[in-house]
């Protein structure tokens, strides 16, 4: 809705900054001051009404997810992991159900789609790219969670942060995202199977 409204407003020479909060703050005034017909203003007002309605519905769903996360012990345990909040915790528990179905954390990470494909030739394993067979929703959310953690690395000097900084320097930002998401999935498997709480290194 935001992109649609921004694109239509651009036709009238009104360029709004990106970001939902900036749009919500500036769009009503921009539409009110723009040179357009009454019908155009009415249609934009309807778009803004839709935007507000969707925001209210999303807020209700977010609150419900947080409530579910607080009620379940396994979700609370997962939510202690860096880069894992109520959305990822509830999605993991709902998707995996019983983590013991996976023999290891690597199997869970591979199922999510965070492990490179492995080719073996002459007894020598070679790693390829990330395969397409994956739980795309979980993978996307875990990558976003990793991005939030890496964006706050500058002020941290614990062992996990130093490990991450090293990967960013050696392999680049994007590979560090996948590496952290992979590590998070493996840790999540350990927490779910052993019924333990997360202890930062």
C-alpha cells in the first residue's frame, strides 16, 4: 500500500521518503497540499484509510504472536537467542514440532535452507551454493534476525561478536548473515532437544 501510494503521489511530483513511519507522518499533509482534483484527493484518502486499517490488524496479530510466545516454554527459551524474537521462535516451534526428528543441528539448518549443498567427488566433499529446497519463510526470518544482530556489532567485544566480525572481514556481510543464521538454527536445535536455556558464550 505504501509503495502503491508513493508511486501514485510521484505522478503528482510528490516524493515522500522511504519508511512506513515517515510515510504515515507525511502523506496526509502532502495529499492535502497537493494540486489535484477532489476525486484524486478522495482516492488517496481511501488508500490512507486502508493503510491505517492494515496497521491495526498487523498490530493485533503481533500482539497475539507475543502472547503465544510467552505462554510456551520452548518459545520463551528460543526467544533468548540473539536475533530470535517472538515471530521466529513461534515459527520454529510450529514448523519443527519435535526437534528430535532431526539427528543434529546441521540437519535442522539444512532443512531450513542455511547449509550449502554438498557434492562428493573422489571422496572429497565440495560445498556449493544454498539449495532451493528449504523452508523459505523461516530462512528469510532468520536471515533478518541475523541482520539485526550484525548491525549492532560495532560496540560489542564478546567472543560471539568477535567471531562474527572476523567472518564479515574475511567473507563479507552477506555470507556472515547466513553463517550466523546457520549457527542460530543449530543452537535452537540444541535448546529444543535438551530443554535447556540459552547461555551466551
